C-alpha cells in the first residue's frame, strides 16, 4: 500500500510540474532566398509543452503537399521540438509561411526572402 501511495504522489508531482509552454517558431530557407532558384523552406518549432502540435507549410493559403517532418524530440525540462521542411522555388508575389497549431491556438509565421 505504501508503494502505491508513493507512486501516486510521484505521478502527481511530475504532472503538476508540467506547464504549458508556447512554441518558439523560426521560418527560414536553407539557402539565401532568391526568386526562381531551388531552395528548401524550413519551419523549426521548439520549447513547447505539451507535445500536442501540428505544423503546415503554406504557399499563400494552400498546404505544401510534399515535405518532410522530423520525429518529435524533447529537450531538457521536457520541452519538445520539431522541424518540417519542403523543397520550393520562391516566386515573386507568393507568400510562404508556416502554420502552427498548439493547444487549440493557431498562429502563422511568414518567411521573408533575402531580397
């Protein structure tokens, strides 16, 4: 019985220390952003908790269909990070962005070319 009580106290202690942390989002390209040249759009999301999150890369408001997403990983303090990337050819007049949904809150972060 003591062991059960000890386990319950430990679990409660761990859960109470876990707090909601909003993600830090970085949107950038692998190479300098030049229109008409092959590149990779990268969205890095870090420092968030809990791990319930979704990431979409967008061209204007349409999802980029091809791309890769890293496995969800954690850092010190049980903060998580994730990365999503896709090849693209930047075109003038198009908006490239990363949409992140975490804990029912959705935010969009826009990529700025180096022009």
